[in-house]
């Protein structure tokens, strides 16, 4: 399942958590289970190759709970919407 727009929000949250922890890219890579160049790509907003599911796993590794809530859309809207609340 792909949640459009969510990957960018996840990257933003990951970036904030990594900065909060004052981790080097090498330390972040070890924590996330990826190599340092991939951390560098994440920090620069390059999301190619990072699925939404993988972004969720990174957030879990950073100590975040990820909760997905699915509910019926409001009657007034023409279509449903996706949002990330951090």
C-alpha cells in the first residue's frame, strides 16, 4: 500500500528526530540499519528507494510509534484524504 505524501512527512519527522539526538550520519546509519550514504540521501530529502513502510520502520527505530487510523470520510468531501500528524 502506498500512502501518497506520507513519505515526505516521514522524512521530515525523521530529520527532526535525528537532529534532536545529535547523531552523526554514521551513528544514525547504525541505528536505522542502513549505510551512511543512505542517511545522507534521507537528510537531503532524496526519497527514491525508501518505501513508506521503510520510513515507518525508521521512525520505530528512532523511538516513535506509528499509528495508522482509517475512518470513513466526511459526507461533505468528494474524496477521502491522507494526513500525517506529528
